[in-house]
C-alpha cells in the first residue's frame, strides 16, 4: 500500500492542501478560498487535493500515453474539468436551496416572494448553461477558480441587467445565502462524479454541443469524436481502479494563520514560516533566503543547508503590501485580481506611489488618475511599492544569500516578479539565482506535508484521523 | 502553592511588596514628615546621594510601568495625547504626564507629592531631557539639577570622563541638593551607604548568575524585573536592600540545590526546554500574557539586557565607599544603554555563551530609542558570532494598543519551533558523529 502525507496551509485568503508520497513527490494539490469556517475550508482543500491525487495516479498509471499522445492529454484535461463541473453543480444546487430559504424568510409577503423567486429562477437558468459550457470547453481560463467567485460574477452580471430597484433585494438575498451555502461540507463520491463526467464528455464528443469558437469546432471533426469515445470505453476500468484506490494518509501537518483552529493534534501543527521555508528549500535545495508574500503578511526568511529557519522578519502592525492590498486595488479599479499583474507589466512610465497604506493607496490612485496618469503606469507604481516594502524586510532579515526563492500567492503576479527580480539584482548582484515555482502558492502546504513525512512519531488520535483522511468515498 | 520552597519564594515577593508599599506611604506622608522629594530616573540614578540627604526619590518610569501593569496606563496616555503628545512619543512619558494631569495618584492609590528637585542624572536617553522639560512646565519654579553623562563612545570610561562627572556632582548637583534639603553634604554617610550597596550588588550578581545552571532556578527577565526592583530604585544603599537580597539569594540557592526550575505565575516550571537571552524592555500592559507564551513553551530567559538598565554589575562594577563621587560618576556612565553598540554585542554574546543559551530574542520597542537603535545590527552580529537562532518581536512599554497578542504569539511560536528543530538536528548530528 502506498503511503501518503498531507500538508494543509490555512491562509488568510486561500486554504491550500498538498499530498506527497514517500519520495516527497507532490501527487495532489487542492486550493479553496478561506471562509469563516476554517475546518470546512481545510476539508475542501484536502478533498480537492485527494481528487487531484487520483487524477495524478491515473495519469501515472497511463504512463507514457498521457505524455506523448495529444488525445490522452486532452481527454484527461477534459475529464478533470468536467469532474470539477460536477462538484460545482452540486454546490450550485445547495446554493439554490439557500437562496430559496432566504427569499422565503426575508420577504414577508407572498407576492414579493413569488416575484423574487421568479427572478432567481431566471438568473439561474441563464447562467448555469454558460458556466457548464465554460467547464466543458476549458474556457474558465485564468479567472478565479473558486465557487464563490465564479457564481458571484455571473449572478452580479445577471442582476445588473434587471431594473435597478431589484438590485438591493436580490443582492441582499445573495449576501445572506452565499456564506451558509459555502460553509456546508459537501462530500462527493469520486467514482459517481467521475462517471457522470464521462457521460457528459460522451455527449460533448458526440458533437451535439455547439462550440463557441471556430477553433474548437475545427479540432473536433467526426473521426476525433470516435477516437475520444473509444478512449472513454477503454479507460473505464482504469478509472474505476483509481476511484476505488484506498487513500491512506499516514501523517499530516497543519500550518498557516488558522492552524490553531484545524482539527489536528497539537504536534501536527507547525508555523507557516517554517513550512514555507522547508517547502521552498526542498524544491530548490540551494535556497538560503525565502520571501513569502501571502494574503496578510510578508515574511523574509533565512534558512540553513537543512532548510531550517535561522531568522525571519515579518511585517508588523500593518499589512499593506500583501495580497489583500492587491485585492483592494483590484476592487478600486473594478478589474479582476488576475488582470492586475499583466496590466502593470504594460507600464511605460515610473509613477511613484508614496503611500503603502492600503486605504491611502486607494486615495492616491484616484488622485493620480485625476492627474491624467495611465492605469497601467499607476499599477506599475503600486506593484513597485509592494516590492520596496518587501525589500526592506529582506534587508532586515539579513539580506539575500545564494539562491533566493519567492513563494506565496502573490508570486503568481508577473509584475511583482518583474520588480522583485529587478530590485534583487540591483541590491544583491546579478549572480543571485531567483527561483519562482509554478506551485509557489502551495509551498507552505508542501513544507507541511514534508514535515509530516519526517515526523511519523506523532500519533493521530482516532476521531481526528477520520476527519483528516476521509476522502469522500 | 503549598510546597515549602514556593512559600519561601513568596517571602521575598512579600518583602519586596512591603518595601515598595512603605515607600509610597512615606511619599504620601511627606506633607507631614516634610521630607523633600526628588524626581529622577532609573538608569544612572543617584539613590545613595539622595538618601544621604534624607530625601525621597520618585522614579517616573517606575510609576509608568506600575500603571501599565495595573491597567491604568491607557487612560493616562489618552490624557497626554489630549494635550498634544504625539502617538509616537515614548509611552512612559505620556503615561507619567497623564498621571500627573489626573492628580498624580500613584500606582498604589496614594498621592505622589510634587517634586522639590528635578534630578536628571542620566542624559544617554534624550527623551529623559525632554521629559523633564515637560515636568518643569508642569511644576514651574522647581530647581533642576542636570548631570551630563558622556556616552561610552570609545567603549570604555576614561579618567577624564570620571573627573568631568565628579566636577558636575561637586559644582552643581550636591549644592542644589544641599539647598533643597537644607542639609550639609555628608561624605561619610554616603560612603557608608555605598558599602551596603556593594554588598547588595554582590548578592544580585550571584542571584542572576545562578541562571548559568541547567535547569536555571530563575527566569532572568520576567522574574528578573522583580529581582532588580529594590536595587535599581529607592533602596540601594539601605539595610533593607541587603536583607532583601540575602533572603532572595537563600531562596534561589535552595531552588538550585533541589534542582528546581523558575517560579512562574502558574507555579514552578517543570521542564526547561529552551534557554534564551533577551534584549530590550518587556511589555508591561500584558506582562502576564507575554510571560505565559514563554513558560507555556518551556522557555526560560537565562540572561537579559533589561535587568542591566540600572547597572551592569556582572561586568564587575561596584559602588566604592573609598571613592564615593568617582564611583557615582562611573555608575551613571556604566548603565547598559550608555554602552556603545559593540560593547552591547560583546556583552550579549558573552551571555549567550556563558549561560548556554539556545537562542537570542529581541523585544523591540519603537518609541524607546535607547534600546531600539541598533537592535537589528546587534541581532545579526549575535547570529554570526554565536550561531544561535535569533528572533525579533515588537511591542510597547505601557501602551496596550501596541501589544498585538496574535501577532506576537505567532512569531514566538514560529521562533520556538525553529529552536526545537535546530535542537533535533544538532542532536541527530551528535548521534551520527558518535
């Protein structure tokens, strides 16, 4: 039997889970938005990681085929995406129930109730197929991947098309329903969902669904459809095998801001500073300095040759310059968080943002817009301001030695990476090696999982064991 | 709390509480006793000299920290900010000024008399000067004596500096004290007191050095602040102080003999897990909570710089009855915050080594320039010289708004886990080498 180890990083904005095997290889990653209920967030992240692990094992079992054949590659990608849609659909039904409940309790007279219910139905009718289509044809792209964000975007879109007098009541119903819906723990049956996904794919591959772009249409000629359908049939038994695989989590580590609230025994809880450092060091063993920019804090960490922390500095008293700062700026500019970085990359001119207070930065942004500065240039300045703050913490922690690894959710932002690289080279020399891994956001959870693998002595109490290792089957 | 050694421990605590209580009573009684009152500061204080004139000292920063511990500081700070003190000003100052504005009721609930003399005997902290300028306005016409204390810029105290201090004592401080007290300066009486100071100082050093043992019978920071109380304030040079330190030393020795750990507010610390050297003053508003984070993790502070603010006696200085004025001058210049940064690094490295510390931690207080200037450099130097993990946290003296429990706990937890891992790795390495 294979042994697996779990690391859960409960951050202020997102919760991440990573599953590794005996060789420290990552076989599953899961991420969700952190919500008021921390254990639900951890459970969801963990479940996602287990599903992801099953898909990795599937790919692994298929061996070279998935590496070499476009057909296999596309099919697995489709399957994962439609599998996610199956989860999404169930969550959407739960949200629907909450919306109905709120509507009936919030509006006292039956006439209003009926009116609002009709609107809710029509909103749902309009956006559900759109979302389904996006999942089926992998069009969700780089947009926010969490349930709440996907649904909120569509719901808002539909509500804004209605009369303005409906805005307030419909948004109130939304606000009162989304959190209870999100905080429900939904346990999915992997096998059942994966079969449903296969059925959906059969319909997709039958060519009866209209694609949105010509490219899609071109890639699906009749012979391709036949190939895909044959593939589904040939893989059913392999998929079943992976679905039924017993998933034994030997040990786990909880980390992140919410770590104390995780249903983990005390000895399985570890500081995120140590976990980020350990994860980064494991991936890049020559790392001696780690910068982690998360949702609410920035940490500059020095590690030794073992990956153990020798000193660290964190932002104190103020969280300006962290991930939430970018979220606030995105809101102020009415653009999505993922668009910020690419837009800032187009900056042509240095605009100095003096204030790194999040709230004041909003005011500064408006003032600079007023003065005629371009959005891209202002964003460039804001991104640089974040890095200048991080540079000061790096200096306080002792500077940059050997390899430098950047972790945390903010490492996904290309403009941040640009300014950081520039300033690290300027301050510590061009020969510094800068590492940014595509899994940078998972480094804390990865470090946690790696600690779990090395710390087998700690016993997991039975009742907690169940919470931790049940994977929905 | 019934075991005999804990009961003995409480004796020294009770003794100290009584001593302080009596002092505040005596201060409240000055309108009848007609004793003169001198406001002065802890670092470089001239307690023996003040007492030799039968005057009573008041230490504003002690009042502030006491108010902080008794949760009164927030109200006083608000009062000072109301009249224009900025958020960034040292919170000892604001707490003290606020207390005076609120009627100068001391921490024990008894009123503190206004000063008859403002004695600034240590100028290493620039804020002290500004503080007294403010007090001068609050108490117009009160005589002021100022002793300009040269900083140990070159890392030692020169004979010229000692002469300069002695000259100031003779020409300015002593005449003003004679004028205020109406008494003639009596050098023999001063020397007699200094003899007692030296005895108590020897005892204090012995007590603090018991922390070199494993396990340490004392916590040299959290409990240390109680231990230094009498000697750093109104009692140095008195028989009471000698008696107090004798009692305390006996208690600590007994704990040492029995191999016991330090006493925490929740009883004896059973297992010493980490030994730390701490730099910087503690936070007073959340003192117990702050301490608890440490003892819950089994962390014992084996040496600290804060317990040297009123004298680095373990480096050998003693008040010298054969040279009373010279030794007062040396004392003023010898307090911890008057040492230059390389001296501080040397002292702290010595502590890390001699007290076999597992780590070095700084509690940085931004508004306290005397301590916080240079702390990051100190931290890096210690890390390089001693090879121990270093930690850095931030809080405040007496402003509870700047004590963020969650943040401090998060950092300390990470720090303790760092130490834990290091210990494990070092132990493994040792096993591998055997």
